[in-house]
């Protein structure tokens, strides 16, 4: 078992389960990119979620390399880097000029510039014995800051009493993934892995609780069309945290022409919404 980075049976078990579940969540954007490929256009989708996901995977991969004996972190984040890079390449190919240029600029600034700066500073300016802690806490700070993003969606669900834009199964698997990685961090006695996932599964459980409470509630239409429109807009940039490796957005492009005066999505809009919310 030491070949997988630990002799701790429980840590090994939860680490393997975390790899499996996180891999499944990595596949979540596949329907989106299948749609982009078929239509030869990125439409209203944004590249930032995938750039952030790649950045997160790169940082956790670096942490695993300086930590040593963290094969299970290396495997899932290596897969993450490869898949997110593929998504970004596809996005650049099919995006219009402005979106393509913005994506390239963000990639250069964040994924190359920021990561290289962190790599150089931690490698040359920080002693080896302290380097693991510094890199680990950098990963924790980024993970926690992004994990807080779904709070806006939680507030929206409570206000509208509708879970229309909060898919249960996505929340379920993200929560399950967070639990696996939290347990892995606890049994491995690695606080940098455990801390962000506490927030991750807490928010996940809250989302599922809200789903149970409001699952029969529909979007209120009389006198609250504005709230529905705001919800639709906010869901173009819903951030969901995947512990250790990615914090992705599954945007829902909205064709305003398919929403009538009552805020009800027409046939074409419903079809697009269905496609964009696949697990998705």
C-alpha cells in the first residue's frame, strides 16, 4: 500500500474513493462541450470556470509533489490538469474573437504568470522544511475563497423557494467528494486537505437540505419576474467546488427571446436549459 503514498488503510480507502468520485465530477462539463462542438460555438458559456479549475489542479499537483508520498493527490490532479486543458483548448477553438482573446489573456496571467510566480517564490525563497506548509496554505486559501461562492445561490433558493437552478445530483456528488477528501485529510493528518473540505461538505449538505425543503416549489411568477430573471442571470456563473482540484462553473446560456412576459421559458428555451443542466 505504501506505493500509493500511505500505509494508513483508512486514508488509502478514502483517497481511492475520492479519486473515483472526483473523476466523475470532472466529466460534468462533457455535455456542455459536446454541445459546443456540435454547434461550433461557445454561445453564452464562459471560460473562467475551466481556467480556475486548471489553476486549482496545478496548485494541488504542486503541493502533492513537494509533500511527497501523495500519489493519490497526484493521480486525480494530473487527470484534472489534462481534462481542463482539453476543455480550454476546445473553448479557444470555437469561441468568437473577443472571448478567445480574453481566455488567452486570463490563461497567461493566471495559469502561467501567477502559478510561475508562486512556484519560483516558494522554491527559491522558502526553505524546504517550510515550503510544504506555505504551498498547502496557498491551496487552502484559494479553495476556501471559491467554496464561498455558492452561498449566493443558497440565498436565492431561500428567497425564491425554488431549487430549479440547483441540481440535486450535482450537489450530492460534490458533497460526497468533499466527505471522501475530508476523511482522507483527517486520516492522513493533513490539515491543508481537511480544512477546505469541511466547508465543502457543509455547504453541500445545506444545499441538499434546501432541496428537500423546496423541491416541490416552483419559481414564483406573479410579481416576481424580476427575481426569476436575476436567478437566471446568476446561474450563468454558478460556482461549485470540487474538493482539492477544481471549482467549476456550469453556465446556463439564456436566450432572452425565449422568455415570455410572464417569465416562462418557451419550447426552445426549455430545450436549451435541459441541455445545459445535464450533469450536470
